[in-house]
C-alpha cells in the first residue's frame, strides 16, 4: 500500500485541491469518506466534502496544498503541509485583502480498500489569524 498510499495522497492534493477537480473525489475517496478539516466542521461523504473544497477555493484564489513531507505505512499516511491562497472573500471573519496567506498544517490519512477513507487535518490557525490581522492592518 505504500506506493498506492503515496499516489492517493499526491493525487488528492494535486487533483482535488490544486486543480479544484471535484470529478476526482469518487475516484480517490470512499463513499462514506469522513473529513475533519481545520477550517470548519467535520464532513461525511462526497457531497459534504465537495462543498468544503468549494468554500475554500471561493474564499482563497489560487489555493494550493503543498506536501512538504510524507510518511506512508500500510493503512495510514501523515503529511506535513503548507496551505496558501489569495484572500479574495471574507475568510474566518476577515474582509478580503487580495494578499497571499499561508499556514502550516498536518494531515493524517486512513486508507481502506485502496481508497482514502478518513482524513484528519490540523492547521496552524493561530498563525493564520495573525497573518490575516497583519494583512488587514496593512490595507488600512
């Protein structure tokens, strides 16, 4: 599963997030996929997850997820991440600044039958809020 797990994680970020290609969701994620993202409530299933992807892309233009480190075992993977985008709509209560934001994160994947079954993401929201505040203040 190590090679398959690496491919799943790579495609998850490259296709779904970086290309905003939601047609990849049923190809990579189990039908009952569970997701706990750091920016909002937990999601279950393809439709709920797709709405979360749209929310992030709507708020942050040129949104990217870059894998900085990846460790894969038989049924799990852990990725050190960098998330970034252009703040173009109200996001986490902050008015848009058109400035780039980025924050670090960690993602724990669980695989089942060759697909992603669960994903738990923890992001550095404290650092993100501090950056959003600095960007807001510099735009005043």
